C-alpha cells in the first residue's frame, strides 16, 4: 500500500504532481541530448567507411552524398555480412521466449493472487527471490544440461544400489540450437513475469470474481474469461520487456550457440568488424536493421506499457 502523507495524498500523487511541474522545454532538452548519439549513428549508416572515419556525422547535410550501400551489404543474400538468416534465428529465439513465460506466469500469478492453498505466501516469496540469482552462474551448468557435445546430456538420476538410471530431462540434443537459448530465457524470465503479473492481477476487483463463482464459473473459466482480458496492459508490458531482452541478448546466445551454423543478430553484428576492422563501417547500418523489429514491437504495444509497468505500485 502506498504511503499516505499528512495531507492525505499518496506518494504516487505527489510524484506525479512534481513531474507535471517540470517545464516542457526541460523535457524536450533532455530528449534532444538523449537522441543525439542515435542521430549520429543513423547518419553514419548512410556514409562510407572513409567518410565515417574522417568527418563528423553532421557533415552529411553539407556533403549530400548519402548512400544505401551499407544496408545493401548487410542485407545482401549470400554475403558474409548478410543478416537475413540471423534475423530469422533471432525471431526463432525471441518469440518462444516471450510467449511461453507469459503463458505459464499468468496461470501462476492468478493462483498466487486468488487461490488459497497451504504455503502460498512462502512459495510466492521463494519464487520472487529467484530474481537474485545471477544469470552468469547458471550458464555452464545449463550448457552441460543441454548436452555440450555429450550424448549423455540432460538430467539423469541413478537409483541407489542399482545400475539403473532414470532420465528426468532428456535434453541431450539441445546444445547449439535456438531451443537452448529460449529455454534459458524462459527459465530466468519466470520470476519477474510472475511478480509483475501478480501485482496487477491481485488488484483486480474481487467482487467480479465472486459474481462469476455464483454464476457457476470455475477457476479456469474466471482466468480465461475475466483475468486475461483485464490483464492485457500487464501482459503487453512484460511482452515488451522480455522481447527486448531476448532480442538484444548477446551473452546467452554466444554461450549456447557456439559452433552453430546460424547465430542471432547480436552475435553476427559483434563479428562484423572483422579481424582487421575492414568492415567496421557496417556496424551502424547493421545496428539499425537489428533495432527495427524491437521498435515495431514497442510502438505497437506502448499504449499498454506505462499502465502495465505501474500496475500495483500505487493503490488509491
């Protein structure tokens, strides 16, 4: 519950009032300063290697010698710098890694918020506490679990006083495949997804659910017909977060996809500079090609973003 001041206003109300008192020109000045590096990157994406190295990016206005050669190179079929296959790989990773956590976390968040069962509070605390586990410490164990060149990968349990082995998770063929990447992202996204969606779903009016139960609806019916439609802002907010994280990830992809025939855009772009920086001028155009899909996703869902992000943070 939000803190209440002596005047009866919540902290959220006071913060909103202070933000609205900031002059508009100050906000526009911050936006302009924040945008300058992106504008420089965008301008250089239309310049050749010599122009990028010798002149400032704003000279493109006086030179008027912009070219699409960089974009044609990074999107050229069959070229060593072609990003077409890596874009497909990035989609094959990002889409499952976004949809699967939402599907499981929405069920779990509803259960923690509205289903009374023994140990619910402590189980929720334990789930959220998993956010404190660093991703880096799990990469090597997960790589071994997926079968890093080992046909006996996966999780196995040897029965005591016996030669029998029971396979718990048959994951021996997932190493160096996109599935190993989106499974890793899914696992580490679940605690935050459950936390975010729980904050939103727990604030939904309980009278609405009571009326549904009186009409004979069970938990699944309530979840499917009421909770999901009402939770679209929170679902869209997490979808934006998760898609951006997975699309822009380099560490997990570079670890799990070593030796793979196709790598996501982040790995391919990192290798674009070449051994002798002969193709470093392509980094600017490749960056904007890689950023196009996240921008489309963000602007498609941005009207839900603020509402879902602040869900449950203040209570009037």
